[in-house]
C-alpha cells in the first residue's frame, strides 16, 4: 500500500508540473520551433527627421510606437523593417530620449539603437556597433539675410552665436572647432535645435546634412553653408552611423550586419530620398 501511495503522489506532482508548464506558455526555443517570431525592441528618438520621426497614422509604412502610442517613420524605420524581413524578428519601436538611448540598451529595456548614432570611440566603450548603415556629413546652417550667409570657412563664423543638440557629435564639433564663436548651451532635441535658428535665438546651428535638407524643406529660408575654404575637420567616427547593441552581444551584431551588408550606397540613397520626400517637415 505504501508503495502505491508514493507512486500516486509522484504522478500527481508530474501532472501538476505539466499543467503549470502549460499555463506559463512557450519558452523562446518553443516559440522558434512553432514559427512564432522573436521580438527585437528598437530604440530611437522618433524626433530626428529624416532618420526618425513621430506621426499620427501608419501612412507610408510607419510602425506603431510601443507604450507611448503614435507611429514612427523615417530612414531608421525603413532599416528596422529590413531587419524584420531579413531576420524574422517582430520589431517593436520604443520612443527614447537621445541621451537615454545607450543607458536603455545596456539596461535591457531595448535590444538595439537604430537612431542615426555616430560610432565615436567614447560610445564604443559602452556599446558594440554594427558596420556603417549611413554616412552623414556635418554642416553649419544659417538663415537668409544673416551676415554669415556667405561664409566660406569656419573663420568667417567668428563671433556668431551657435548651438546644437546635447550629447551629440554636432555639439562636440562646435566646442572643439568653433572656439572663436559665441557658443550657446546645447538644446534637448533636433527640432529644438532647428527652432533656435528659425526663431532668431542663434545665428548658426550645426547638424548633419540629411537633417539640414529635411529642415530646409519646411524652412526654405534656411541656408546650408558651403565652407569649401575651411570646413569642419571630421573623421569616420564623426560621420559614420551604426546600430548599437549591448556590449558583448556579438551574436546580435553578426545578425544585424547581414542586413547592413545589403545597404549598398545606392540602397542607402534610395531610402534616404524616400525619407526626405515623406518626412512631415516637407
């Protein structure tokens, strides 16, 4: 009798364990075996046209923004959709403040940063990057009628009030290379940076070329300076954008590079041209 009771008890425990397993759902391996997509959480500002922005509908292939609502679109969304299509991920977009992106990927809140992030040596100490997925020159922008409108070199910007976005290579470039300018404190976002110029609060802003072109569509009086006689001294770490992931996540870097490798120069320009055409500032 005693042995029968033990066997009965063991069967009951096994049955309960099986039921509990069923209630908790599939593991990630089981999801893969059933064909269910893995989730990749991607962070970006959703406020940096033409790379990424927020809109109210899913028009032009925009993706929903998790948690906060609304939809995101832009070059970075197009790349994110390629990641989904090529690697089989279900992509979720998370709207994240610029200076919180690296913290968010390292804390595990997001898996990757696709946000027009330059691959500086300082950032490489905190995160790992894919290969380059876009290259963007740094430019100075003023308004028509400004005394700096015809500037041909950085020397011509002496005395100009100038700013850019906080925690960006743009603002670092101002500090390092425009010492004779009136350098104002950085601002919190790309739209705010543009507003400081269009509202007359500053004479010059420093941003990247795609962002300048996008802003110029909405503000035709903006002038992108041709500093052919003495331009910014930049390197690849200032202009080459990569996708950032948590330090040590080599498997994800390798996967993402399979997509990045398909972004030929022609493909990059095709996507950027489309982004400029559909961005809300246009």
